[in-house]
C-alpha cells in the first residue's frame, strides 16, 4: 500500500497541465469522489492495525499535496482568448528565503554608517604588518610588554614582520601618508596569541577611529563617542570616561556605556555596576604625530578603538565569543539586517 501511495504522489508532483481541461482531469482523477485518493481511504480499512498509523499519515500527506497542487494550478492559470492556458504574469512571485549577514558584519556596517554620518571615511590597512607600524610609530617603547611573544604572532624570525595586534596600525599609515585634516575609520581583523575561551580569541575584529585637524579637543572626542553610543545602543544611553593608559594617546581613557540590559540600575551582566566597557580612546600623543611627520604644535587629534565582537555581544546579549567563529546555521539564522 505504501508503494502505491508513493507512486500516486510522484505522479501528482510531476503533473504539468497543458490546458485548463487537464487541470480538471487532474481533479477528477485524484481528488473527486471516485478518484484515486478517496479510493485509498476506502482501502485503508483493510490495512493491518500495526501499519495503520504509518499508512494513514502517508495518505494524509498525499491528499494535502494533491489539494495544494490543484489550488496552485487554478491560481496560476488563466485562459486566453483561444481557450489556451497561460501563466498569469501579474501574479506576485513566491517569496524565498535569502541568506542573512553574519552578526559581526551587521554591527560593523552599523558602526560605519554612524560614523560616516559624521564625515568619517573608511580606510583599509594590511593585516600583516611590520613592527614599526604596529608598535614603533605608535610610541611603544622597545621593551613594552605588548611586543612580548605571548601577545603577538610574529611571522619573521627577526620579529619584524607580524600579524597586527590592533587596528591602531592603520592610524600609523594614515598619518604618515595623508595630510590633515584626516577623519578615518578602519575596521578589520586583529590577532593576539591568547587562549580561546568564551571571552577571548586569537582572532577578533576591531574598528579604529582617527580625527586629526587644527583645534580638535577632548570635548570633541567625548561628544563624538556620546553620539555613537546613543545611535548604537539607544537614545537613553549614557557614557562615562575613566582615565587609562595607551602609549599612543595622551591623555587616554576607557569608555563605558550605561548597561544595555538594566539601563544602569545594576544587574548580573554589568556585575551590579550599571556600566559596561566598550572602547579605549584618547588624544593622539605628540610623539605619534612627530613619528608621522605631522607638526604637533599645529595639529591635535583624537583616536578610539573598539572590539566589534564586544559591541555585538552587548547589543544582542551573546555570552560566548566562540559562537561568532563556529558558523552554526542555527545561530546565524537569528540575525537579519537591512545593512
Ligand atoms: N588599540 C587599542 C587596543 O587595542 C585601542 C585604542 C585605539 C585606544 C585608539 C586608544 C586609541 O586596545
């Protein structure tokens, strides 16, 4: 009996009418009172009890598919003046599911879109760097711990060629190669020799911002980041700056946003503090300007850098960084975006 059902199903599925009469013949043959499918329901009485469940389910599927097909054919076909059928060309297309962007791409595009509204342009830089652009020009002393083997993946034995550890290396290129005013945004992959866990990975993504011009002040930096935080996390978001240290900025700060989950009241995501750290920033150090050939007496500037994974985790409440790299379709399917 199962074979017979499968045979009829195959015939139903492959049926292609050439005329409206053939659609009617289809209905008579399969679905009318004396048709093949009602006949199966009659035969069903003789099916042994232990097979009834399986056979019953198959017949129901067949009936549903034949009914759907008939409705579809009736909808799709119209008759032209000569009585021939033709496809209804005004019928809207069947929607089909297109792929979705990776959550990191969605957030990167959103960050770019916010800063391009402020006049920043996107600047690219190499992932394989020399020591000078990753460290030297950025005012890292020769014995700075960040140059240590534990953090940096070196490529050449003399430790001069390496995988960039931050997108600040693009700043070093931009400032050496362009004349101010410079307003650039540099997204990209960075690499650090760290054990992989829910909070750290050896490969992650950063986005770097740089603004160099006459009279750029710390107030400009704060206002720019306040605008960013409100655009990214909602208009009620507050920021606070804490003093920090980076070799390439002076003064330097770390920026927190009011907790995206509790709004600042204190919860387990912000560990009761009401604040979440999102980025590092500061005023470009005069030594960095000098190394790039820009006169620090004339120009000032600010820079900031943030981890795209971190922003994405805060925005979507994702608790494990490794999810971004496993590419499990059940995870990725949950994200849709216009950009
Ligand atoms: N490069 C720093 C980091 O990777 C972030 C930063 C960028 C800080 C620009 C200040 C200015 O942590």
